[in-house]
C-alpha cells in the first residue's frame, strides 16, 4: 500500500533518503507521497521568477519586487517554514545594443537579482531534525543573460578535465568593485551566508548532506563535471 501521510509529518528518519541518499530507489514507482516534500522546493524557485521585475522601462528592472522580510508572505510561502537570510545577485558582462537590454535609467546595467538563501525555522528544523539551508536560483530571464547563454562553448574549470558552459560560469563568477550588490561573486555571496548560518550544522553534522533539485535545466558541463559531482557526494 502506498503511504498516505502528509509531508508535514515528522520525516526526519527518511529525510536523506527523500533527498537522494539511495538515488530515490523504491520511492518512484509508485510515487511516494512524501516526495511532495521535495517538490515544495519548486515553489521557492518559482518565487525567484514571480518576484523578479521584468519591466525594461522600470527603474528597478532586474531586482526583486519585495524585500527579504515580505517576500515569502507576499508569495504565500511562509507555510513551508523557512526564513530568507540573503538575496543573491549576479552580473552578465556583455556588449549588446542598448535597445536589446533595459532602459538607461535603471538601477544597474549589468546586475540582476538571481535568487535567495533561506534557512529552516525552529519548527521545520525540529520536524526534519536538521538545519536545512536552501539556495534557490532562477534560470535565464534577462536579455543580457539570454545573449550570454546562447554562446554555448565549454570552458575548462581549473587545470582538470572538467568543462562547464562558459557563460553560466561567467555569470556565476563575475563581480564589480563599483556595483551595489556584486562586490562579491555569486558563489562568494552564498558562501558568506553559509559561513554564518551553518555553524550549528557543521558542529552537529560534520558531513553535511548536499542535494541539488533542478527544474528543466540544460546540461551545464561535460561528463567529468558529472563525475566530480558524484565524487563529492552531491545528489541531483
């Protein structure tokens, strides 16, 4: 019989399994109801689209329409038990015609709001018996990002055989000394939060469990990139 318990029940004993510990073996056919606890992450990804200011004539084009405190409340996401701790921004340095991008009076030419870092509340942490640090990022939406992503060449990552899509890497790693939000690369912005938010997690769980839940993403790297993720124990 397929279990019928709600995902809001205590799932701490199977949390890692639901996040891919055994590659979801035995959970897919039939589809286990507790996998709805994974699907909820899609709501956080959707939020990064719903809250993004797309209007090229808006002074605030490219940023979030809500502040960190009100974001989840405005989008009816408070029920999931997470609190936003930081917004993530990224840059796309490309030379394109002015008419192709946003208007000249916007807050920034190159910077865009990309997503959030959120941490589980006390109640949610108790339910799953761990601190869950969530990083949710949107996909390509801004004209400069589309222009960058369409150039699909692969680039070596360091001196290894690992290759990743060059423009994704550029957006992920770009920063600007004189920008408001991109003085740090996107990766550095996330790590800065984790260095503060995960202290209790690191102490209680010296080997943190990492999973990636991706929705309709293109292939971003070669086979060596995939093998490296497997080596690091990242479940996708």
